[in-house]
């Protein structure tokens, strides 16, 4: 089975698997609403926290 877990990078970017485009994507500031809807609730919350830490100038969570 393939591991499709979201990866939170120290540089503030997030790598996730887009179920709609069937590719791995790496983003710094946002993820499409469609892709967020396909991610579990707890993972969605973690992504939001990670992205907002970057916007606030705080250290990214590892």
C-alpha cells in the first residue's frame, strides 16, 4: 500500500497527495479547497496550523 501521508517540511512547505490530480504537490501558502475537503479533519487542522505559523512569522512545526 502506498503511503499518502502529508509531509510538513521545516521550510514551511507542505507536501500532500492531490486525489483530484493524482500527483504529489508541494505548497507554501495554500491548498485548494477540493484537496482540503479530501483530507481528514485532523490532518486538515494540522495543515491550517502549519500554514498560519508561517504567515505569522513563527517557526514551522516539525
